[in-house]
C-alpha cells in the first residue's frame, strides 16, 4: 500500500520509522509543515528517495493535481498543521487518516496531553481516525487508552504517547491494507465530546487562589519540556517545576500565597483551600530558565496571589 505522509516533529519521526520497519508499506512522498520543513523528515525523504514537497497551501488545485501523479493509496497526517478541505481529503482512494493524542471524541483540538493532566484524568488516549472537514471529528479506526497516575507529568505522558501513536497508527494501517473497514462514529461514543484550543503565552500563570489539587495538576501538566507554571515574588519571576500534595492537609482560611512552613523538600504555601508543598523552582532571567533549586523562602514570605505577567 502506497502512503503519502503529511507530517512534522518527533511524533512523526517515530511513526515513520515504525511504518518503514514493518516492510509492507511504501512511502511515495513526504509533505512537511511549511513553517518548519522538518530536517529529519527531509533526511528520511533522501533516504527513501521520495519527493519532499514543501507547500504553504496543500488544498490548492495545482498541488492536489501534483499529488495524483504519485498514485498514493492513502494519505496519513501526523502533527501536520494545515486545515484540510474536502478536495484533498477525498483525493486518495483509501482516504486520509490522522493520529491524535486524545481519546476521541474527547480532547479534540490542541495540546491534549496538557489538558488531560489539568483536568485530573486517570487516563489518556491515542486515536487514529479518518479526516473530515471538522477538527478531529472523523470516524475512529483504532484507539488505545493509557493510565495516568499521580506520579505522571507532561514528560512521562510524552514518553508513552509518542511510541503509542506509532503503534496505534501501524495497527490502523494494517487494518486498512487488509480491507477491515469497521469504524466507530464518534457520536456513538458521546453526542458532544470535547474540544480544547491551543495553549498560549500567559496560560502558564498560576493562581494561588486555586485549590491544592488544581495547582498540583496544573504544575505537572505544563512541566518540562513545557513552559512550566509561573509564580512571582518581589518582582522576580519563577518557573514552578514541581510541587506535591500534602496528605491530610487541613482546609482553612488564611492569607493565600503565604509560606506557612518549610522543610528539606521545599516550602509549604497556603492556597485556596488548604496548602501545597513547592519542591522545585527555576529563576527566570531574561526569559531563560536557570537550573532548578529547592525553594527556601522564609515563613511569612508572600507570593503574588496571581502573577503580574504582561
């Protein structure tokens, strides 16, 4: 089966490696994101001796006509960023499929791994689905769920999601190649589902008025290699790398954002409901992160209740 590959980044590298190593699929061209023109994918194109097609609009009639010359059976999208219209979606005989790091119909859209942690979910999913003109709304071909524990963070989820996406994509390709056409309509799982927009600059600001659980989930959701949650004290910006919930912490009213305890692991800060232990921080100097340190602020120190960024 001949595949046209629309892709970008580490997710696509792992998936392409798995597709090629399986031995039953032929990549006939690679279309990278126009803004990044992924050099690793360029090297793959050279190695496979296939065209590396950089175009700012894959939906234009001229480009679709060009693709027809490669006789691809199926188009595959992996971390590709252009909105696809019906003309290109319908131009491959076996369709256009996409791999998404969300348990569709839930967590459609951008940054699903961040959002599942922010929402305190106990699992995340990887889904391969047919592309339609909606956003992550097409029929599901293959899906796998992965558990989330309290010890997980953004980095650990990435460590499972990237190879997981490659695995689920390969299973979907084998199904399509073998003529196994059974799919699941997303509305049969949930009539509405959920959609999440791209996280932007400023979304990393932490508010100490939140509950301890909300802060814990927020911090681990955007930890390295993400931007990390941001807090301020006395005009100094810090990246909050990690924090811990404190078992049996009391719920009580007091000054929010104040350091109320300290130990060798960090400092205890009063938050919206109870308290939380801040364990690793990094100073932000000229928008650069320093090496992390264990916070040692004195009891009575007050953080800004909500950051003053921008």
